[in-house]
C-alpha cells in the first residue's frame, strides 16, 4: 500500500530462557535473515507500521520509539509456537473487549487463536 512502511530497526524475536533471544525475525522483505523455525520454538512477530517513512527514533528512555517524520504508527505483537503440527498463534488481550485480559481479569491473558497446518 502506497505511503506506508515497516520499521526495520524493530523485529520479532525468539522466546526462551531469555525473553528477547535469537532468532531475530525481520518484518520486511529483502532482509538477510536465514534459518527455518524448528519444532518447539516460540517466537514473536511484532511489526511497527508507519504512515510515512520506515525510519524511527528512540527516546532517551530506551524503550519508546517514534516515527522520524512525526507521522502516525501502529504496532502489535503476536506470539507463535511451532508444536510440530503447524503454528499455534497466541495474543494477549481479550477478543471481545479489546483490553488486556478483559474486565476484572487482573491482567493480560494469553489465548490461542488458531492452529494452521
């Protein structure tokens, strides 16, 4: 879609004994990532889509990213598991309320959405 871009400095990642671990999973084409997901691996996809250029800037807090051109951006994260029968897709939040875990839940939930083969 014309006018939109994917930030290249933020990527998906593996989840293991360390939360942000290899492999790095770019969300844009013509990248140099290599490898194949293996049974038992858990990883995230979390693209940041900008209404403008793909470049971003990091605030001094080391966590907050903003677009270099000041235009709007959206970011989401899904967690996937490769159990050997296809991918299990998980997300945080509640599908009916849109909030983290839903009303009165005490926090985020992680619910399976789909299994693909």
